[in-house]
């Protein structure tokens, strides 16, 4: 009966309540509230957590005040990692990445590279890593710095498991500098090249060189002597008209034996030669005996008997004039010849 003038009324003469929310239209600021929705005294739906989404549509009714929410009233999770933005310290996490409770990607080995980008996921703690999460190998030798005892190895050098250059023949010269990487143990070497001394520069080390004074530029064979030529064992002499070696000859033969033993793959003929004094038949016999004497001595010094033979040439192959004393002395000689 006391309805204000101009106010719409229902059939009973009472203020209308179009949305049936218990608030008359004249006081209702939200006249289309859904049925059964809880409203405030202004007729508007309640928003209990003050997030801007009415309770009837709010699927997360206890959102903290001032938190950004989606249309359902739930906190935003921009990177879809399962951690709400309000708690997410890493809001641009790669989709599908494993994360911790702060919304940040896991870094299992604590190297500063997240697991999704880490190609070496078990790096020891404290070791420096590259952008792929792998330990740094500064000298690119295949041994990481934490295990590398030689971190400035020359590029492409062969190294051991400690990252240090190999010295395969243990001569004190690294392989990268060693021009003779198979020098026998205990050999005296040139420290600048790693090679045994080669006095005549013919490519055959002094130890293996039966002709250590070959002229420069001469083509040599495997024992350091002129190719295609026999070489004379200078200083090898015999007692007069005998095949018995003089004592002064033995050091020469000892040295020759040492050199020959370093060439087990060659076959050698010991050739005996005489001057023209005496009969030719006698000289040939004597030269064979002398060659045999040298051969037997070399065998006692370690030369394989299957590797060496003896032959007497007598006076058939002079290298000097038999008419002079000097020439005859040169013709009385023992030569070695490689036969293979």
C-alpha cells in the first residue's frame, strides 16, 4: 500500500523483482541475475574473493585479492606449466619442460643450463660448462678442462687420457714435433727433431749408417751407402799371406755388426779382394778365406748366418793401379754388398 509513485508493481501491488533475487527492481542494480544466484543488497551477484568474477561463474572461489584471473575466476598460468603466475618466478618456461615448485625449469646438475637445453646432464658440480651444458674443452683435444692436465695442447695433437700430448717413442720429443716417432728406446736424439743423429744428412741415422761420410746429395740405399755400389770396410786388415784378422780390424767389424743388426731384412755378401802379387789362383783362394773370416766374425757378433755369405774375388776386380804400392793397398780390401 505504500509503494512509491512510479514504481512498477506486480499483480499484488508490490514492487516488481524481475530476476527473483529478493531485491525489488527499484533497488536492484543487477536486474538480470541468474536464478538462485546469491546477491548483495544491490541485487548483484556476490564476488566473495573480489576477483571480478561472480561466485556463480567462479571455479576458484578463494583467489587471493588482486591476483589476475581468467574468465573462470582462476589464477592465470601463462606458460601452462602448472604453476600460477603469482608464484611463478619463470613465466616463460618452455612448454613441456620439467619444472620446480617455483615454476622454473629444472637444472639437475646445477650447472646453470636447464635440463631441456643440457646435452650433458650429469656435469660434476662446480665445473665450467658451455651453452650446451657440457664441460669446456679449451684446447679442443677431446679431454674436458677438469680432467686436462695440459690445457694448451696444440690443435689436432694426439693426447693421452690426461689431455697431454703423446710421446709415442718416449724420446722426450712430443709426437707433434717428432719427425722420427719410432726412435728405439734409449737412442741419443736431436731434441729439435726427435731423430737420431745423421752426420752426413743422407736420411739414415748414424747408428744404421754403414757409410757415415756419404757426400751430400748422394743417393743412398737402406744402409746409407751409395746406391748400386759395394762399400769397403776400411781398416779391416789381415796378417801377411793369412786370413787371420789383425787386432786393429776388430773395432771396425764390431761397429759394422752393430749397424747391420739394425737391418735384419737385408742379405749381405762379404767380398774378399787382393792385389795382383802372387798367383791368381792363390789370390782367389786367399780372398775367399779372408771373406769367410770376416763373415764368421760378424756372425759371432749377432748377424744371422742366413743373412750373410762370403765370396772371394782374388785380383779380378781392382779399384786402383796394382803397379803402385798405394794402389795395391787399396786393392787389398773387404767389401760388403747388399744382395736383395
